[in-house]
């Protein structure tokens, strides 16, 4: 269903080396209209290289890159693309309004200043100099500059680094609004909850290769594990020897267990300690899935 | 090319060029470490050497009007370009610009316009000081020519600034440029007439680009060494092309 929407940008078998280091190795990525695709990976996994190829900042050594039917970095591709880079280097002495007017002037159909202010949360900041804003406010200005040209493709390279929870959630709302209008969004992030909250599609990258791809649920299913937490007098070292238990750690009154399947372990816990209470069972999050996938990929490579 | 046009039917690149220039000018004007010395130093030096220490010599007042104009323009162009390009490159502004649909050459042209505007401000300030306090009297054609020399003088020194800005970081650029700027201005006869320098230094003066701009300005007020104008123009054009090409190569190899 979701994957039938048109592909707005695509990397096919893209490779890129820096000297002897392979940053991207036959990497495939398709960005669909009306979807947020999250690119997850550790530092140096190749996330920013993939973004650089899409934006035309880097050239691929092999493979093809297509952006809105044009060559990456061409004027036509740039007109339809918005980007938030990790470091923007925006001149500190310019006022937010001056920056917004300048970047809006590049666009064929710019968003109104009022819309940009509302979407990016720039209330009261227009007459302030960029260099006098807080880190979080600067990120919001960068976001406004990325979206002010109504891009059909939006590349956000770790957009919420340095933002507080409230600002982060405001940004997520704005991204959802853009996606609802049919834009394709590529998000690279360290924050797994961000990918979890926003993504229609997740691609896990490790050492320049795609190691997993799917919806958040599909990625999560890569790890069948469950997390169990309960208040009990049972010893962690004792529980650790039970079949199907991967890990058991004491945290104050509580015991935290990672198990392959919850039911047999929970049954045995209840039998072993009738006083047990505050039992919680959770599916592993994206964070666990991500660690598991990249660890497996690492073992195969080794 | 066709697709670019098809995507941008209503876009007016002129507005972008204009706003780009405005932004470059505003950021330099608000940068006290740039605006103050670049505008004030030529005027201060002129007041000191052309007015206060000048014992009523009309020739010296004219000579220094021409050379401090050149001195100011060279500073505005070299620092305006060199420092901002180094900073923009280092902090990622050039990268960001490469992702935006900036009209071709807009940033470079904007910096050029910014430096030219500073050249005009410096020239007019010196003109006022020279005519009111220095007692300099020139024909309208000479005032206009002097202004034209100063504005066009931006080009070669912008190119030099661009090249050094493509080599070093934003923090190093001012120091490096000063090491070049101040001795070059002195050895080119912009502070003192070349006749007051040791002979071997004054004979070496034509190797400095600043000498050629200084001579063009001095030719307007009739105090140059008598070499033909086309020679100076040729030297400045060669410097412009050479350093622009070198800078372009450095900047495109930066990725």
C-alpha cells in the first residue's frame, strides 16, 4: 500500500570511497512521496554520505542517483529539494527575516513568511540576529530555510540534535504536515524514538551497506525478544540460568529481564515468587532491533 | 536547461541577486572587526599624513588621496572576500548554498557588490576629507575617474582574497591577509611616495599588484611614475584571472 506511492528520489547501487575508506558500498534507497524514510546507523555508517549524494554535494564513484527525475545538484533538482545539514554555517550577523527572504527568493513558489514562522515555530524571532539565537532556535531557523521553498524532497540530517523535547515534538508535527502534503522526507537520526515516532519506512545502514529495511514494526520484528520488569526478591544471577533468559539485571527493588519469549519466563517467575508484583512486559523497541541487526551484520562481516 | 526553465516560470533571479548582495553587505557592516578598520583606517591615515603632518603641500594631499583610496579599496576587497569565504567554507555555509537553488554566481557577485559598495564609501569619505581639510581641488572628471579606478580596483584584490580564503580557516585568514596587505601597501608606495623608499625597494615595486592600482589612481591626479595605463590595467587583469582560476580550483576540489 504505502510503497506504491511514486518514488521521488533514488540511490541505486551507490558507492563512494574516501581514500581507502568505503563510506557507501552498493547502497540502494528509494524515497517515496508522502513518506518519511529514516536512515538509521551508527556514526560513520554512511548516513551523511547518502544525504550528500542525494543533494549533489558528493559524486558517487559507482551507481546512479536520481532526484525528482534530475541529476543531483542540478538546478532543477535543487529547486525541488530542501535540506537541513548537520552544520549550516549561517552568517551570524544576519537577521532571521533577511535569511528567510533570501532563501525564499530562490524558490519558484515560496511559502509565505507567516507559514514558515508557524511551521517552524519562529514566533518573535524574525528580527533577531541568527548568532544571538539559542542552539535550538537556530535549528528551527534551519528547518524554516529547508521548507520555505515547498520542497517535494526534504533531507534532514540529524535535525533534532540539540533540541529540547518540546521543540523536537513541534518539529515532528511540522514534518508530518509536509508528508501529508505529499513530500518525501529522508531523516537521518541518532534518536531511535524519532524514527519510531515519524517513519513510514526504516533503512538500517552499517558500514555503507543496507542491512535491513521495512516498516518500524518489521524492523522491530527482527528481534523477537521481550523485556520483562517486576518487583521481586528473586536473585538476578538465579534467573539468568533459566532457559530462554538472555539477560537479568537488578535495579533497586526491580528485576529487569530480557527473554526470547515472555510467557514461559513469566509463568516461572510467578511460580517462584508469589509476592511478585508490578509485572510489565514490553516488546523490544527499535533501539534493541537496531543493535541486534548491526551486531549480526558485524558478525557476518567478521 | 529546458527543464530548469519549465520548473521556474515565475522566478525572478534579480531579486535573489539583490537580496544576496544586501545580505553580504549587512553582515560585513554589522561586523565591527571589518567595517570599522576598513572604512576608518584609510580616512585616519589620510588625516594624519595628508592633513595634520602635511606642511601645506597640495601635491602631497593629492598623492595621498589617490594612494589611501587604493589602500582602502584593497583592504575592503581582500578582507571582505578572504575572511568571509574562509568562514563560509569552514562552517558549511558554502555547502548549504550548494543545496539551494541559488542563481549562478550569486554569492560571488554579491560579495563583489559588497566590496564595491565599501570602495565607494571609502572613496567618498576620502574625497570629503581631501577637499575640505586637505585643500585638494580636482576637475569633476578627475573625481569621477578616481572613483572608477577604486571601484574597479576591487576585482584583482577580491580574487586574491578569494584565493587565500580558499586556503586557510576563518581564524587564520585575517592574520595571513594582514601579513600580505600591510607590507604590500607600503612597498607599493601607498603609504609614502616610492621616492622616499630605498632605491632597490622602489625598483621592485612593480611586482606588487597594489603598485599598479596605486599608479592608476596617481595617474588621475598626475603623480604617477609615467608608465602607460594599459600596462597597469594588463597587470591587474592578469592578477584577477590568475587568482580567480586558482581559487575556483581550490574551492571545487574542497569536497
